[in-house]
């Protein structure tokens, strides 16, 4: 079909631009499908699709022109490599939300709050985990998550070149590093609750040995619950500050842990 005023050269340019955006969308769509804030289950599917398209419109012009695939097999190879890289980047960001959820679960188990007001997220979680999770989402957006995610996508083409499947050893080492850092930071964030629980149980054991006839559990259970809520009120800003700094460090050096 011929369009008035559109030359064959312009049509070729439109075709090249379409394939350029389509190939960029493979990585962008995979990452935005699981990254925090923009892929939560409470967002409609249409909104998540629009988010992927918007990120593609931001990232594609910043990259050199990508040539149109010459065969179906070449495009299939691009699908495989770009989707794997996008999912890896998205999972690295998603692990920061798991970090808060794990810290909240540890804290809740230590303070007898693991069964109160759970289920706020996609997966069942204690109240402390839900509070830290939703607070982390809000903080991430306040830290310009959308801008930093776009920068990460652009820089990712230096870490993982287009069309080249990531080296299995380096990619797995990077993933193991991200997982280990997640659990290490989760334990660090929940440290105030763990220390309080150790002191509480040690004190309760001494009192029980000194006064066996006293039902210390009925006295101590409300105390540890109230103490846990107090620690959450005082420590939540510091917990989120440490978590936010860790998130910014990842954006500053996303390839940390890769040989």
C-alpha cells in the first residue's frame, strides 16, 4: 500500500525503527514484568504493559540503531538472550523487596507478631513484613526508581551485549552474589529485633529459674510484643535508610559480584 507523501526511504526508516524498538522491548518488557513497584499484582495488566512500552520509548533512542533480524532463527535467538537478561535484571531488583519481606518475617517471629494482620502483599507475610514492604515501595519511588531503572537498562547493554547469551559462570556467580547479599542484608535489618529477642528469652529463663511457680510466659509475651512494636516505630526509619542506600549502591554498580 502506498501512502501519499511517504517515500520508500521513509518507509524503510519506519521499518528499521520498529525493529529497533521491538528488540529493545524484549529486554525492557522482561525486566519491567517483575521489577518492584511497576509489576505488583494490584496493578492491572494493561498498566503493566503500558509501563513496558513507556520504558521502551525512553531506552530505545539512547541506544545505537539495532539492525533488523535477517531470519526467524536470528530473531528467536534475540528473544532467548534478551528475555534472560531482562529477567535477571528484574529479579535482581525484586530481591530488594524480598529483602524487606525476609527481614520483616524474621522480626515478626522474634516478637510474636507473625500471625497478626498478614497477607498484604502478593504472598502471605506477617504484619511487620507488610509494613516494611509497602514502605520500601514508597521509598523506592521517592528515590526516582523509574529514572534509575531506565539508566540501568541503558547501561545493561555494556554488561550484557545485545544478542550474546550471558556467560553461564559469570551470570550464575552474579545471581548467587545477589541472593547472598539479600539474605545478609535481611539479617542485618532485623538485627535489632533479634538482639531484643535474645535478651528477652535470656531474662525470661533467669526469672523462670528463680521463680518456677510464676507463669512467666503470660507476663513476658505482651512485653515482647509491645517491645517489638516500639522497635519498629523507632527503628523503621533507620532500616529503610540502610535499605535505600543498598538499593542506590546496586544502581551505581549493578555488575558487582560478576567475575
